[in-house]
């Protein structure tokens, strides 16, 4: 039904906006408003695949002469596009060789975890958040979902103590919620991070490096994950003190992994080299200052996109089982849709600033939003992004919200950096519904999660996320300038 509504509503919105007299806009901005209205409807309703909508929106801008084709498609060659591609290839190598699974079971089998259900919950969530900081949230959830189901199956085996059904719900939701939270730690953890960084760099002239992003992202993850664990541990008790069957299963599964394969070693080396290249400029800046020749040289010669491509390139050189650690056929199976969605969304955002549409929207929305001061605008931006992320994809949410809040801040005469950062981080929230994120949809299919429980617990986490993001951005935003 939602797709049907979108198929009818999108062209209707396009024609209505095109026919509506908007004298305050230039002809190019007016036509872009019509395209953007239709694109937003298609993104929210998902009447078409999101990448297809992004490409059609960019194509429509050329056809309606919003800008020449060279300008419209220039954002598809933005350096962050290559950061996406390199990071996705690395993540593909990690998944193909099972390095993520090895890390997960290594965390779960730590001696302090033992057979206690609360510690299993913590270890499963910590492993999920750690892995999700570097590879796709959805892929992480899919992997940890299987591990969680195996643990629950062992707990329900004949002869074991009865476990409270709420614990199963908590364990399943931990694999989804922790993946969404963990993705906030690094720029490559989830696509909305890179989308927001792209707008902040192109529109505000603030180039936030990998290391500097982590100065905000890691504290947000630690605070929000800590709240998630204590909340789920309180509302989803196991009802028993120890779960020996679960601990035994984890050790058995880790034993089956065997010794490290050549492919796993190669992927670990390539990943370590990439991370070192990503964070080394920040370390140099801390030790020698941003004015040092070494720091300036690293920034010019090794931007994040180049570092990601170098790391991905190592996978084609280092050995795997029967050849290189990854083949081009395997690497080509990355999620190109997200790459194209980023390019299309970034295009529409850049054009909205070039044509003056964003500025006009900012002036119009400033009078409608009851916000005062920097904190008020930051809170409104975070709430707006969080609510939208419940109804549409996180990637589409970032594409829609970040340019708008930048324009609102400028129209109000405020610094746009804080609301832009807040909206970027909040676009990865959305914990209440199975349709909010693919992670939620995966775990909801387990049958262990009543919808009412997901809504109630997800709402609590959404509110906690708003508080944590607003607090962290207000306290730490000066570190990224």
C-alpha cells in the first residue's frame, strides 16, 4: 500500500510544485523543488529502490535544466565516494573470510563472560558494536543474529533451566540496536556518517578527519551502548543465574573455527594498514600540531578515500586460499546501491545550495520552528532526524535532513556545524519499528520480539539517543574544527 501511495503521490507532488507560483525562487530553484518533492516522497514510501530514485532525481535535474550534466553528476566523483568503495571492499573481505565471526566468538568466549546471561548479553552487544564500527550494520546484524539464535537454541535444549522469554527478546534486540549504535563510532561505520561529512565539508568548509570524527563518535557509542546494556539487562532478565549450555556452545563454535587461514591473516593485515592510515594524521596532529609539515603532507597525500583504496588494493595482492585474498568478482558484489544513493542524494543537496533553494527553505522553516539559540536548534535537528529515521531509511534521512538544518541555521544567523553533526548522528537512530532499519527487520523475523515490546523499548532508546547526541555534540563539537 505504501508503494502504491508513493507511485501516485510522487508525480502529483512534482506537477503541483511545478505549477505552484513561487516568485521567491529562481526558475532553477523552482524546478529543483519539484524534483526534490517527488524524490522525498519516493524515498519515504520506497515506491522505487532508493538508488534508482536518486539516479532518476539527478537525471531529472539535467532534463529540467536545473544545472548542466557536468555539474549535476560531479558529486558522484566526490572523494567520499571512493572512501565508500574502499571501505565496502575491505568489509567484503572481512565477511568472506569469516574474520568478523572469529572476532565475535573471541569476545563471547572471554573468561569473565562465563555462563552468566547478563554477561553474555554484554559480550554479544559489545562484539556487535565493535564489528559494526567497521562493516555494514546490516551485515553485522545478520551474522550476530545467527550467533544469538544458536545461543537461544542451546538455552532451550531439554534438561536446561527455563529462561524468561523476555531474555530472548533482549538478546535479539541487542544484536540490532548495538549494530546501529556501533556504526556511529567511525565515519565508515554507516553511510549517514559519510553523507553528513560530505555536506559539512562542501557547505561549511569544515573537513572532519577520520580521527576527529572518532573523538565524538566513540563517546556517543560508549554512552549509548552503556545505556542500552543496563536498560535491556533490567527489562529482559533471564530469570536464572547461569547458563552453562550457552557458554559451552560458544566455546564449541569457537573451536570449530580452527586456526587462522591465510585469507584471514591477509584481511587482518590490510585492515590494520587501512586503520593506521586513517588515524595517523590525527595522531600526528596531537603530537606535533596541525601546522607541522608532516601533518600537512599526510592530509594532502593520504586522505581517507585514498587510504581506503590502498587497503582494499592490498587484498588483491596478499594471499588467500587459492589466489589473492579477494577476487574482482567477489569485490564487485559490494553494495553499489548505497554508493549511487549517496551520489544522488549529495547531488540534490549541493544543487539546493547552488540554486538558493536551501536558503529559501531555511528562511521559511526558521519562522515555523519554535527554537531559540544554539541548543534549541540542535535539539530540533536531532529530533527531526530521529523521527524521520523511523519512517524511512537512515541514508535517505541523512540526505534529506542535513542540508535542511544547515540552511535553517544559516537563515537564523547561527553556526550550522552543531545541528549538522547532530542530524548526521541522529539519522542512524530509529529503533521503534521493524521497518525503521534492515537490522530491526532481521531480528524481528526471529519470532522472539513482540511488536509492542520493540516499540516501547525502542522509544526509550530513541529518547536516550537524543539526549546523548545533543550532550556530546554540545560538549565536543569544538574538537572537530
